[in-house]
């Protein structure tokens, strides 16, 4: 009999985390699911740890290392259920996660993606709540404008979404030519063509382990530039998309300056409508590179001291 959910987990060198991730999925209140684990050529003992689990709902597929998009797509295409929930190999679901997604699906059929809220857990020691824009909380329903909700924190996070199989079958997959920004790219593509259903109930922990895990802006600026340019033509049709893309351009431009990549810094900066940036963002973008490097180190130090601050807030 077909399960209600297919859970697709992508794993690459997650030996220190993957057992906890998998156990959090097995401990769900709602139990009608299969688990498809795609190991993307791990060089540690992730596979050995995974094979210690004996639940017959688990299928493990070792593959050559081709990147997270290829691993996720492999799992998406192997899925048997009508709804596919995603997780990375180092994030943790609360026990209500699949049950809350199921409630969304039953309440709002025919959406392109279903998502629940999450909390950010830094260094296994403390948590912060995401901040969503233009969304009254608590919220359970179809969002009026996905792009405008996502200016500070994204309501769509890979380890807290479910995508209908029929959407995947229409070739809404992760772009394997992108080395970064592949998740944002897919969410934008789906949001341009389908409704988005969201529950503000927290059902997952976004685990942030190091300063380079979610804290560092992408170092693959050309790929992010490619992703932004894919959606540039639709900015007129979706005015709030322009705002969202400008926030991403700012992020990449700032990182380009920090890395000394002034060519891409200038390319990204010229496409920004500075009306879409607050005062703090504009100020940071004008600072000299040495000061930005120092501020980035300070941000990491503050996080270690349990002080979270964002220029978007």
C-alpha cells in the first residue's frame, strides 16, 4: 500500500548528526511514511551509521558525490507517496512535524508546496525564532504573497517542507547546475505558479553547527548570480519578487566584497533598487572590506555568546 509521505533525506559526511536526524523522523506522531536516504558519496562513516537502523520503511541509496541538488532529485524521483517531505542529514524534526504537514494538506489541497515553521538552534546550545514579514501570527493557511513574507527569514526551509509528487512530476526539481541557491530557486519557481500553504507552528529545529553552516554567506557568488538572473525577467510580473531578489543580491554583493570579488560585487550591486534596502543594509554595503571582515568575525563571536543580531531586523 502506498504510504502517505515519502521522506527524502540527503546525506553528505553527516556522521556526527545523522543518527539523531533519522531517529527524529522515526519518532513522528504520524507514522505512515517511507524513508528514502540518498548518501551523496560520504567519505566518513555516515553509511555505516545509517545501516544500523533496521526499520523496514528505510531504503538507502549510496551514490557518487554529485552535490546536494542531484542527491535530493534522486530521492524525489524514487518517492512512491503523493507527498514528499524533505530533510537534510543534520536537522531535527519535532514529533508533530508530519502530522502538521498532513493537516495543511487536508485543509488546503492543490497547493504547490506545504511548509511549517521552525526554530534555529545554534551550536546545540540555544534557539532563536525566525522572523517573517507581512504575516500575522499565528498563521495556518495559504499565504497571500510568498515573496513578501520572506524578506528576513524564509517561510520555506528545505527540512520543513512537503512537495506534492504531481508538482515534482511537472519537472519542479532542484537545479543541478547551481552550486548554491538551489533551494531558493525552486521555491521561487513553485511560488510563481502555485499556492503556498504554511503553518506557523514550530515543528523542526534548523541545526547550525559552525560559523560556515548558515552563518556564512555563500562563497559561490557566480552560482548565486546565475540563480538571481533566472528570475530577473519575472520581477515586473511579481513586484515583491524584485524585493526578495534585491535582498539576495545584497547578501551576495556583501559577501563578494568580503571575499575581494569586486567584479561580482559590482554586477550584483548595479541591479539593486536601493529603495528595497533598509538603512543598516545600505550602510554595511558602503563599508570598507577590512571593517566588514571584522564585523563578520564579531557576529560569530556574538552568536557564541548567545546574542543573535541581523541587519534585516
